C-alpha cells in the first residue's frame, strides 16, 4: 500500500511514520487512519523493524486532531465508526510488541494528543502544545482521551484539560508527566532517533515482554499483575539474548544481542 497522507521510512531497525498533511496541520481524516493502521501492521510484521517513531511533517503540528471538515455533518453511527476505527489502530499501537515513540513537534490536539497517548514514550519539542479541545466543538474526546489521559496524569489534571478545552505547553506537559522529555525544536528528531537506535539494539523479546507486563498489569489487581510479570519474565529465559546478556556480564564484555 502506498500512502497519500503518511511518509514511511525504515533505517537501522527504526520505522518512522510521519503524518503528512501539513496544510491541514496533519489532521486525521478517515484515509489517514486506514493508512496508519497499514503502516503499523507493516511495522509489526517486518522483523527488521525493532522500534517505531511517530511524528508530524512540517514545523507546526504533530497532529491537530481528527479532521473537523470530515465530521461536521455525520450521523452518530458514522461518528461511532470513525471512533471505533481510531480506537482499533491506537490499541494496535499500544499493544504492538515493539516500542513506539511519539516525537511531538507541534500541536498535539484532540485526536493528535490521543495518538501520542497510545505510544509508549512521548518526546516533545519546546514548541509542542497539547490539549483536548473537543468540548469547544460540542463533543468529547473519542479516541481514548477520557481513558488514557487520566490513567497517565491523574483524574484531576485530565478533567482540567478535557472539561476546560485549553492547551498546555511542553514545559507544563513535562511537569505533569504527559511527556517524558522536552528538547529544542531542532534537536527533537535527532534525540528521538538516538533513543530509538538504543532501543533497537536491546533484546527484542525482552522489550516485548516488558511492554506486555506493564500494559496488561496496569488494569489488573496487584496479585494478578505480579503473576503477569512473573510469566513475562520467565518467558525471557527461553531466548538466546538472555543467555548472551548474562554470559557477557559475567565475562565482563559487551553483549551481542541477536533479537531472539
Ligand atoms: N481538522 C481540519 N482542519 C484543520 C484542523 C482539524 N482538526 N486543524 C487545523 N486545520 C486546518 C485549518 O482549517 C487550516 O486550513 P485552511 O488553511 O485551509 O483554512 C489549517 O489547518 C491551518 O489552521 P489554522 O489556520 O486554524 O491555524 P492557526 O495557527 O490559526 O490555529 C490551531 C492552529 C489552534 C491548531 C487551530 O487550527 C485549531 O484549533 N484546530 C482544530 C483543533 C481541534 O479542535 N482538534 C480536535 C478535533 S476533534 C478530535 O480530534 C476528536 C477525535 C476523535 C473523535 C472522532 C469523532 C467522530
């Protein structure tokens, strides 16, 4: 599948998916959602891809939300379908067996912030702006914003953003734990790629198990979550990388991981 609204590049085990509708501040129309699902599926299936980076084209936006021009006159059933399609691809990103990093280079509003919330890690440019402006349009977040946002930053802060519809800058997003790191705009991609390359060199199966344990433990009781962790960690002992990692440590040398 070739893409009209995304760029898809792979280098050194890192796939970069770039939202590419800069004239509309990379707003997500239904075609972009379909393309994103395809690009994410490719990233899951291609063994050479170890890490995924999501970012936005241009210097203004990551994604300024769902495309409002495609929503104005739709029926509730069509709105539901758009939301279900969005949820499907965001859950795919969240649960895929490889790390996904959002490099938020500008506006991350509404559906744009929700996409970033489904990623494992968020790096932001000092120019990034986050918000849930749906309330100003007479709706509420529909791609997980009322669920993932409070889980990440807490119910009180999430309600401030969702009910108020305001925007926060990268500094505030960092203070409340919405983003992991903040960089000057011209360093965001280089720093993100540096971290992505580091992850691409780490044991792939252990990364998959770490993500799995955190994701599926998060909504479970502590006892159930601890059993999930035990099962995920035990599985790592089936890999060559576990043998190599421990052998290399004991031999005081750098490990040569093979990704299995
Ligand atoms: N949808 C469509 N077009 C957009 C969007 C958008 N979300 N955001 C920006 N654009 C377009 C503008 O219409 C404009 O196009 P044109 O040049 O043709 O007029 C172009 O991008 C540039 O935008 P502005 O001229 O407005 O630029 P400013 O610098 O003045 O403002 C803002 C930038 C503040 C980002 C402003 O564009 C804005 O407020 N955008 C809308 C943000 C928003 O409300 N996002 C949430 C949308 S709803 C949502 O995401 C819910 C998702 C899940 C529910 C799905 C339900 C079916």
